C-alpha cells in the first residue's frame, strides 16, 4: 500500500485526538477578547463536550485497532 497498511487508523487517531484536545482547550482557555463582531465570548459548553467525546472515542477506537 502507498503509505502503509494502517494509514486510515493513523489519520483517524490524529484527527480524533486533535478534535478532542482542541475542544477541551477551547473550554479551558477561551480567547481573551472577541476578534470580530459575530464571535462568541466563549465556546458553547454542550457542543464542545460532545465534540470532545466524539474525538476521544474516534482516537480510542483507532488506537485499539492499531494495537490489535
């Protein structure tokens, strides 16, 4: 295969981890000020927690696929 047999699992691991970490960091440390008029002061909590959970699930699933 072109980039290895586990390319899809590595991509899902990277994207899931980035999704989880990015949303958690958005909740922990919001930007100090809004940059544009339509920007929110802080990230929506329910959506960020849901997206972080989806990312963590995807990362865990791909990690389990790589380990087996």
